[in-house]
């Protein structure tokens, strides 16, 4: 499902109208969806805040439908003419509706009285139309709601008023919603660190838009809006920015044929570990197995191998030479000699950034052809190129300090930085990374030629081609040590089963987030550990495939 800007959504609506789905029909569906979201929340009075344009129209339709059901409805109309507006007329003439217009001197006082008794507020003031700071009476309206926010359910139509549809920038007067019902497609602002907390639960209502208009082959054509409309002749870009869904992920999961054997499902080589971070390669390797991979080998320092065998007896082992409890440069030759037997590699879990580990990574990349020479091979000898590689954790931190940076990695590697690691790789500040996560990931993927997985709430997966997918989850239970190693293992496990890097990363981030939610269900959001997420990966797969 595509993720759109406000301007793109308006162009899609114009195209749908031109194709025969009228604005009025779309508004009826949108209003019905808002009313449906209100119904389960409470039985008491409902206050609908209706502004100009389509967003206010959605709220007025919802108000009429709720009043038709006998619900006590109060409507405050802002910046909308009373005369000649059939939506306003349907509400103001309804026996079950009390209403006021902000042009009336006592409008705010009446709103205050309504809010004192209300159980639900519908915010249909601006939606995607919020493109400047909120001032004057609209700010006063929202502040009145905020003053009573702790005893109200708030439903936002499309977006909470004051949330920028494109950037997620938030006006200080914005009221946090419990539920946001968005129309057509989710907006970029919903999937941002600033926007997510005020959106609440996001409900996506398709409002009848034909697939060919928004997602199909017709997308990308130039379509005009109504004569003189502000979006006339705006192009609808092809859907290169999407969100992952359960259906799209389930559709790409590798098949499990009944005649299969372990070789059918590929093999993963996990390279990392140290005396300080012995558990990291275990989590990555076990997660690769949980994703369906047929064989996992852990290439770890000799000194920690014995302790890990008891944790993961299903694995095979490549014990490596070490120095001071971490891998050192001589280990690179052993890894490079072995990786040709595997279908995916994870590099980095628990590696450390000690000088020996840095020398190991540099020697390994030289052996992969990403350095000055094949330093691990004797004269006239050429090793197999590395299989598809997931680069995680301290391997990313080391790469950030090497001459050439990510360009040293094998082509189309999958990099999985969190924001601080991304800041090191790109040379910009963490705040700059988080201010434009989609743009940052896209620019890096294009410049480096790798798939970039920018982790965090609403993880971004960007392909060098520009195709980008946002994971629609924000799961605080995943904010604990080791869960990133689990994600790296799931990505590699799916790549080992012949998924390309971008597809594997999209599926893995969705599975990982779902596993986090499952783990929070039995361990509590505060008590989740990486082992809980690992244990839940199989259940997440079963849920998607069921």
C-alpha cells in the first residue's frame, strides 16, 4: 500500500472523481468510517469540530449519521459558510443536533459547555489542509479540547489538526487522537516519530478509490482535477513509497514444499561475537533458523564457542582466531575461505570496535574485493565472492571509519543502522537523521548502492532504485539489547531462502515488529527481552501465513 503526501492524495482523489467516483461518494464513505470508529467508544454526547473543505465535510457526514442513530451530537462549524452548503444544512436541520458557528460571539462558551459533558470529540477541522501555524480561534478550539483531554476520546478525521501530512511536523496546539481514520492511503506524516504519538491507532479507509488510480499501472499518468482546481495537472507519481502490510509480506514469504530438505532453505554464516558480547551472534543465528533457514553456522572467537554451543546446539561452528577476546585480522582468511558455501552472511553482531576487530573487517572487505587487494589470498589464488551480506552493529561502526566507507562493502549489501549508526555512516547529526528518515535512507541507499534499513519506530527500508517501504509499527518493547541482532538474523535467513535484499528486509522488519507485539503480549511491554522476541518470530510467521 502506497504512502502519500497530501498533494498526492488530492491528485488521487481528483483522478478517482474523473473516473466516476464522485467527491460526494468518497465523502460519504469517509464520514461513515469516522462514525463507525466513534460508535464503540462511548454512549454519551459527541462533539464534532467541522472545518472547511473535505475534512470538515467528512466530519459533518459523520455527525449526521451519528444523529440518525440517536446519538446526542453537538457540532461546532468553523470557517465554513452556512448558506448553500448541503452538508451543513443536513446537520443544522437535524432534530438530534445542537450546533454553533464560530462567527457567533458565544461559540467558544458553548463549546466549553458541550465539552464538559462530552465523551467523544471528532477532530475534522483541517486534516491535510494544515499548512501553516495554528492561530486565532482554531487554536482556541483545540486548546479547549486539550484542557479536558484526559476524560475524552478523540477521533481525528484523516490527520489530527496541526500534524503536517508530509513531514510530520507538529503544531503545539495539536490534540493527540486515540484513533485516526485516514482516507484512501496513509500519509507520510502518520509514519514519523513526531506524528505517530498523536495519531493513536491508525485506521485506513479506502473510500472506494479504484486500485488502478492509486496503486495500479495507471498511477504515474497526469490527471487533472476539477476545472480551476489547485491540483489540476498534478502527476500521481508511481508508488515507489509504500508501507508493508500483512498481506504483502505473506505473499513474498518463501514456500515450504513438502519434498524439501535443509539445503532447500539455504544457509547463513553469522560472523561476529566477542567475550564482551557473546550473546549477539547467538540471537542472529537462532533468528535465522526461526525464519526458516536450513543451516546456520556461527563464525565466532574460539574462546566463546563452547559457551554458545549449549545455547544453540542446532548450529554448526567455525571457531576463529582471536586477540583479547575479539576477532583479529588473521580470522578474515578463514571466513573468506568458508563463505562460498553459504547463501547469506551476517557480519557484525557482537564484534566490538577494538583495533583487532577493525583490522579483521578491513581484511575481510579486502578479500571480498572491496579494498586495495585480496589480502587474504596467496598469489594466483582467487576466492569465491561473498554471498549476499547483512551488515549490522559494530561492523557498521567500523565501516563508517574506513576510507571509502560503505562503498567498500560487497554490492547490494543490506545495512541495518539505528539512527546513531546512520549518523556515523553519513556524517550528519542524529537529529538530522530523524528529521527526515525517509529522505536520509533513500539518499544513502542511492549513494552507496546498498539496501538501507534505518531502524526505529516506523523503520525505513530503502533500495538503491528509490523503491522505499516504511514499516507501519512503533513497538517500544523492541527497545532493548539484542533485538537488533534478531532482526539481522531474520533478514539473512530470508535472503538465504532466495529473497532479494529489499524484499527480505521488508518482510523481516514486519515480522520482527509483529514478534515484538506478540512478546509484549506475554511479557509486558516493559519486560520484553531479546529472547522473548526471538521466541515469538515463529508465531509471527504463523500469524501471517494463517
